[in-house]
């Protein structure tokens, strides 16, 4: 690698906080090690949702834990590396804490930008594409300011414990199908990108949420899902021309072929 080469990194679905404290701490340590490794050549980092298995910011209270990750991100931002946080379906109740304390750029929906002549469409991916009408309704409810105000009236000990229970139940119920490739016609995010490409073309569509690392061709563009960190610690890296999937494995970055899913 040329010493002058700088990369843009994309990762998602760390789900810190699940399934237990020990496993979550190990995953957080691995994540911090990865950030320390890429710090030397990263010019921008996108963490595109479900960073936590559940997150809710009260006015003066946040969920405990994950201080190692927060400290590392704050250090990277202080060094001039832009870090983007996207709200996922498990941690959509981020408000101001990460912007004010860590200096990250927070995104509630998709974020489109151009880099080195390439156009990017980046989003967590929940609620996009055809189908999943039940979740789309729930998402509108959860994002409603009145509902957020009502939840904030619960004591944190009760509110966070209750939300953690439902968050874990939701993730477990969908875990099995997350590991199965459905074919392009049934991959909702791929279909969303395909439709969007007709009138608003981009070079790269980057999503999380799906948990299955994918890299598929799409009408003169590329569709990528970054996968997850519960089992395979995958991420995407842009070198100024190409966007490819990699895996953080045994303290090293290794290539990851997701172009031919099972």
C-alpha cells in the first residue's frame, strides 16, 4: 500500500450490549482494535447504524458501558478524522450526546455525498424498499416526539431494561433469516437501490441492517451491505476508486468475497 493512500471505511451492526456483558465487551475490544488499526490510513469513517443493541438518551442519563469505544472515537475526531454515526432501528433514540461529547456527525436518514468523483448513497437501511409495512409503522411511532417524550418519563432502570428485553427478542426472532441470501428479487434494499438508480443514479449504495455481507452489481453501480460484527466482523473500504468488502480477523484485515452469496 502506498503510504499516501487514504481510505474511507464503512461498518455497521455491532449490537454492543448483546447477548451478555462478557461477549459484548470482547466485541467492543475487537472494534477498538480495528479502529486503532485503521486510524493511520482513514480519512473518514461511517458507522451506519445499530452500533448499540439499544440506546436511549434521557436528558441527563445515557446507558452505561461502551466507554472504550466512545473514548477511541473522541480521540480520532480530535485528530481530525471525521466520524459519522447513523441511527439504526436498535439505536434510533440518539439525540445530541454523541455530537456534543464525541464530535461525530449524526444522521437520522440517508446521507448522500460525492468523493473522488464517485457518488455515494449511505443509510442504515431499515424501512427502505418494498414490504415490511409493520416495521415502517412502528418506526414512525418510535420517531414520534410525543412517544419519545412519554418513554423519557419512565425511570431509566425500568425503561432501559424493558427496551433491552424487546430489542433482544426482536433481533433473535430475525437472526436465522438474516443469514440467508434471498435472491436479488427478494432483497428489499437491493430493490430500493435499483428503483432509486433510475432517477437518481449513484455509484455506490452502502447499507447495514441486513446482517448478511453482500456485494452485487446494480445498473452501472454497486450495492454493498456491510454485514455485522456478531459473527463475521465485516466492513467496506473505499480506496478512491473501488469499494470492497473486508473482514477484521485475528487482528488483521483480510479480503472478503461476498459477490457470490449462497
